[in-house]
């Protein structure tokens, strides 16, 4: 009896294990199915909305935009970009000096009034940029590479506000970071790094994770974002070889999320508060 009981028990146990295993398999399969269904969004979160961009056959995948999005929660906007390759994986070759120094940047041009980032009203196209340029440091208040020197971080990806305008001297249809004419004192952000261009080094830290980059930016007047639109751009920039105006041209547009810089993205408003 004991053996029979034991066998029965074992059989029951085996059956239970079989059911359990089948259940586990079912749960696992369901989870995989759900994960696969969510994959395109999860791979380039935060998910819904934003501008979707086609993967291009040629060009550097590290600058091939797949998705760009700007959303807002309270007074913080999250700037997100996903690429086909790896964000930050391709670095410029140093020029060895400021003249002709190259930069690469992941850029979100916006329709936000430049005033909201500390510049004059309507000074040009206000754009957030995550950039690197190994030949010079323009973040005098920050030590992005963590070596206790605030003057040597140009080669570490960091964040700027830039104000852009078309300037034919940079090339046909090309943009430049707007120059500050000599003997003028326009309104500037308090973290302006001292270069004679409409550039800010606000210290918002880019979070780079494989194929995505995100920057969280706090605003004084976040409601100004809710009527704003945006685009996503990857680009090479170059300091003027004679270090004269235009000082910092957008020399090489690598990809534009919308394809035509029409700023079709609308900044996602905050999620509704849950009612108590
Ligand atoms: Ca693309
Ligand atoms: Ca620095
Ligand atoms: Ca440093």
C-alpha cells in the first residue's frame, strides 16, 4: 500500500508537475508574445507618439534616427531620441586646436521661444543638443568626465541649448549657432559659457543607453512647452577655421527625423492626474 500510495503520489506529483510545467510554458509563451508585441515601442521608448523615422540603407547607423520625442511632466521635459546603431558610438576626429574643431550632436530643434531658455525672445530656432567636441571644453561649471577638472570635458557627451539661424556663409541652406555681435549684450542664460554665440551649457545630463539618448530638462515656465513643436536631427558641426563669425556652423546634417525639418512633433502634455 505504501508503495502504491507512493506511486500514486508520485504520479499525482508528476501530473501536477506536468500541469505546472505546461502552465509555466504557457505563461512564458504569453510573456514572450507580449514582449515581442511591445518590442518596437520598448526598443525606442518612451513609446507612443513622437516622430518615427525610417532606417536608411546607407550612412552611419549611430546617427540614423528611428524615433524622436519630447514629452513633459510637471516642469520637466524629457527629450528622447532612438537611433538604428548606438548613440555616442561614433566620435569626431580631433583637429588638435579650436580652429576647425569638429563636433557631433544629437539635436532637438523646437519652436519654443528662446526666451524660455534664458535668451532674448525669438532669437532663432531654440534647440537642445547632446554634443561632443574633443578639442575644447565649453562647460566651465561641470566636470562631465569626472576627473575633478572642469576644463577638459569636451570629449564627453554633454548638453547644450543652442539658438540656430540659417547662414549662407555656412553653406547653402545651412544653419549656424547665432553669433553675438561685438559690443552687444543680449540676454543670456546664467550658465552661458562665455563663447560669443547663443550657446548655453546648462548641465542637464544626457542618459545614453545603447540605441537611445534622453535628457531631462527643467523649465521655469513649463506651460510654454505645450504649444511647442519639435524635430530630431543628427549633425556634424565645425568651428570656423579662422575663429571668426559664423563661429560654429552646422556643417553636415546626417539625419532629420521628419525628413524636412518641418517640426511635426508636438510636445506631449503631462499625463492627467489620477483622481483620488
Ligand atoms: Ca532615419
Ligand atoms: Ca567642463
Ligand atoms: Ca573633467
